[in-house]
């Protein structure tokens, strides 16, 4: 039964590409800040960070986040795995460790059989098992389109907390997963994915960002976030603006999935790509369209963007290698200039 149904045909968006654009989000959230109501709220909504952090004592904090979206792949089990992996990633991006998760499910019960939803939940549970946490419960509603995700609770030591707005001049920038998820999944939704590329995006999206927990313990890591629906340039702009700096990145050094040039040439560009650039393009130095289409590509369960001070680079690369990550710097942070990001 599950093989006959293409979940992506039941949603108007896909994965983190469903995110409301940054400019629209600015309007929605204007005046809604509650950052200073409680001194124990170490991280709230002031910096648009990956998760909220609340101090339970002077040394430890609870990390809380939620993330959900519509299908980005056709297979329900894989959809569940990807959505759960993406949600758990926010805990790792703060330098924390996940403790438990609660499921969020919206399902068009008059259109799609409940057995399909069961497979989605099974995939979500598999991702939680991989992270070593319980899927402890959840909430479901009858919805016009399939939606799945998690609310995740984690914990961290305050000294290991990593924000997205604390980078310093000279920090080197690293990205732990290649770009192009939105491009390949758009090709899949259109039915134009080449046989050799089947499963490539899925496998990367199911790869957990658990390295963030290890990176959080490194003093040389000054800032960290994960790259999701706003694309690399969007999340890098948040880091640069929040830190009062300008990022220079080398386009040729940015990792990308094999085949992205082929699919871009075929017009496989997610709708979120141009919405992303329209939202933050004024803070980016002028760049060619070819670079824009990759660097603004919405990522689902994308990699970690890590800012590492030069003195901590050796320890960071050693830790990354021990975790099976072979990384090279994609850029560096400089004193603030006219733009938040310049692509070289």
C-alpha cells in the first residue's frame, strides 16, 4: 500500500522549504519578544537561535525546540525519519544532548489511510532510537495536508552552550553537510531524478548532527547553528548580523551534492530559494545567479555551520575526524563591512 502513494503529491511545499520567509516572519514576530521576562531564560527569541534554553540551576539548562513540515520524500517511513532527524538537530546545534521527544502529526484522514501515518511515526521513532531518546507521546489533528515533526527536549552545561550570534573576528567557517538537498528533492518531486541520484538526498537528511554535542564542548567553537530552510546564506547572515561581523565565503569551497549543476540546468529550483534571497538579499554582496541558486537552496536536515577561532582549529578538526567528518574551511569572519556576507 505504501508503495502506491507518493506523499509529496499531497503537499504544496516540501520539508524546510515550507518555512515562512524571513521577511514575512519579521512582520509576524514584530513586538512579540518576551526575552527579558525571566532571567533564567538563557536563550529566547531575541537572536532567532535554533532552540530556547532555560537554566534549571547556575550550571545546567534545559533545551527546548520544535520543528515540523510537509513531506519532502514519497516514502512515509523515510519522511518520518527525516522530519525527526531535522527536529533533533536543533538540540545538537546548541551544543546539547537530546533527552526525549513528543510527536506532532497532522493527517488528512479522509484522503490518506492511517496505515501510512503509522509508517511515518515508525520512521520518527527510528530516528529517536538512533539518537538514544524516547518518543514519549505526541498530538495529532485532522489536517488538509500531511505534517509531521517533533518537539524535543534536551540538556546542556551552560559552559558548553553555543549560540548563533557569538562568533568573533577571525573565526573560520565550516559546514558539515553538502548543499543541494532542496534541488535534488525538487527533481524527485517532479519525477526527473536520475537513477544514480536516488536516495542520495534522503541519506544525507537522515544523517544526525550529533557532532554538535561534541563541538559544544570545544572552547574554540565560538558559534554554531544548523543550515535549514533559509539556506546557507540565510543562516550565515543571521550569524554575521548577530555577531556584528561580515562573512567572506569561497564559493568553490562550499560542499555540494553531486548533480546539483545538472539539476539547476534543468530548472529544478525550489520555490523557497528565491523567497529566501528576496528576504535577505539586500544584506548580501552582489553575486551571480548560479551561486545564488545553490547558496539560498532550502536545506532540510542540513549540516552544522560552525565558527571556529583559529587557535581552536586543530582541536576542532581532530574532533571532527574522530567523528568521521573530513572538513575544510569554507570562509572566515571579518570586522563588519557594508554587507553581512560576501561570496568570493
